[in-house]
C-alpha cells in the first residue's frame, strides 16, 4: 500500500478483493463484483463480492457445521482465542484504522477511536467467564442452577459509518457465548471487515465460527430468511431496521435492530462556553455527522447568541481531512446539498454554508461538505425533523426548558439527548424527563462506555434490550434453568 504522509491515509496500490469467508476459506463470488470507492478520492480502492442466495446458503452451512463443537468448547478456551484476537487487533491498529478511514471517509483519528471503542466490547466479552451462571440451594435438598446457552448460528448486519466499531459491538460477545457468527458488512465498506476476519482466522478460531458474507439487499434478505440463522443484530437507518426486524420476527426469530436518530442538544444560558462549543461542534462535525449519535438539532433556550456565534466560529476553522472527514459517496453529498437548500427556502437562516467548500489539495475529487449551521428553523421543517446524516447543525429557538423537552418528546427517534448547563438542578431536570435511551450532561456524544450498554428508544430501536454490555449477552443466548434433587429430606416442606 502507498501512504499519503499528510494525513496517514493509506491507498492500496491495487484494489483489494473482498471475498466471502466460508468455513475458513476465502471464496470468490460466482457471478458479480461491485467496485468500492473511497470518499477521499472517488476512486476504486476495492472490489466486493455480491453474494447470491446460494452463496449465502454456503456461508451459513459452514457456520452450522461448526456450531455444535463450538458450543461444547469450554468458555475459558473460547475466551483465550478472543484474547489472542484482541492482541492482534491492537498490533494491527494502524492498518485497521487506515482501512476504516479510507473506505468510510473518516479521519484516521476517528477511525482509530472507533477501533478502540470496539476493543472495549472485546474486553467486556473477555470478562464474561467470571460472571456467568451460578447455582444455589433454594430449598432443603434442592439446588437450582442457571446456564447461558448459545443459540447456534447468528448474524450481524452492519452499516458503512463504523466499519470496525459496530461489528465489534456484536461478534465478540456472540462468539464468546458459544455462537457461530456470520457478518454481513455494508457493501460500501468491506475492506475493514475482511481484515478483521483475517485476524479472527489468525487468532485460531475454528473454521465456521466466524464467517463473512458480502453483498447488498439480496444477501441481507437471504440471510434473514435462512432457517438456520437464529438471531440478528442490525445497525442502520430506521426504515431498514424496522423492515429487517419485521421480517426476522415474522419468522419467529430473535432480532435487535438499531435505527437512526435526531439527537437534541439543549443549550441553556448558563452553559459553560468552552465546554459547550467543544461539545456541540465535535458532535455535529465528528465523522462528518454520519453517525447515529451526532448532534443534528440544537435547542437554544433563551438568550444564547454568544454561544451560537462561538460554535459557528469554531466550526469555520475546522480543517477538512485532518479534523473532519468526507461524505460517504456522491449520492449522499447531493442529498445533503438539496436538504440545505430546502431549509433555506423554507425560511431558516443559513449561518454557515458548507456547500461548495474548497476540497483539500491532496484529495480534490473527494466528496466534501463543510460544517453547516442552519439557525431559526421551526418544527415541521425537514432539517428539524429528519436525520440528515451529515455535518449539518439545525438550531431551533425556544423560551423555556419545558418547551425544549416538549420538542424532544415529540421526536419519533430516541437515541440521545444532551444538556449543556452549569447547574445540577437543570441537568437532573432534563435527565429525568428526556425520552431517549442515552442522556448526556455537557457531553455532545453521550455513548456509554462498557460495561454500560448502548441502545436508544422509540424509532431508534426495534426489539428489546441494548446491543452491548449485558444486553448483548441477552441477545445472543437463552437461559437454561436446572433444578436438582438427589434424596428425600426428613424435614422436607412444600418447596422440596
């Protein structure tokens, strides 16, 4: 691979072929390849297999063949392999980070942080051997034991915006609990998925325990419909999350599908300027706004013009590429440009316009949109209600904190709400009344750290529980309860 020294983004000398990992073997597609573009260059950096139904069947068959032996493998042995994998991920951190940046448009620093956040979930999975199951005497001569049992073959369907982190929310817990895991990455970002799978093989996981099936919608539908796949974790848009959840559960399967968001950042007059500017700007521009935890709506309570002005001034100075990444593809960039134009035509005030921004010299052909701030928007506008999924901050003005909370409660989404304030009473008031699954106080991206789990409410989540932490254990296992008695007790009672 060749390296651009300015940002550290590595560009492959020739496109990387992303095949399916089937029972430990890399298999080329029967019919079709799809080119993979880098948002930095708009040039082909890889080719990904577009799997047919028959190829999905082959991947699942390989996983099913391994499932019984893997489920019987002692938990400590499964954990030892995951620990070896963790060491390989850290050893190849630069490679994984650069691949994720190259194909998803992230900055290298953002991609690196995503990998390390994924490592947190690996470390949580490593701890499970010390905190599962248990038995106790529940009555005279009667003992009850609880065991976590794997489901068999399970699958994860993951989005383009976090090629490393989101998959690592899923498979470390799933395989540690004794399942065989099939990963279907977004066809836009298969390069990182292939490298992660190579490291799983190198770590020594038996063939079929971890598999990769590439492709688009046809591959997803074949995977969801497959009778041998018992459960699914999905992350993507709300419309697709809802469809996958409905399809899987209609077949009697288990699914947890995370969707989009319209996160509200409530800023009150007493907010600390430095903390607020840093938190708001970092939230709406990080990952170029292409994340479900981005601040897309700021609710300005009362007189906060000085804070708004400071946010705009900070956002103006961000350096594309080093401090903010690119938009995933041309279609997404065009969609964002049109949404900004509609906001202005609908009467909102465009305070900072990122359209047509000068591209970085190193990557003049990439998909770039500068930070954009839309002020004085009103409820009902597209920019206020919809998840735009770009570095666009919409500001709505309200007079009171209760108005801000009422606006948040009406949103169909429920990932996150943050409040910026220096008063504990205000923070507690918002935390107790917000309707979202994750709350931040002076934090622009309130993602919990492991072992605290990730998950939203309303149309941001379809299914029960969270996707990491103890919620992940629940998703990928069933409980088996064993009640034992060996002899009659002379002093037995009705419980014996």
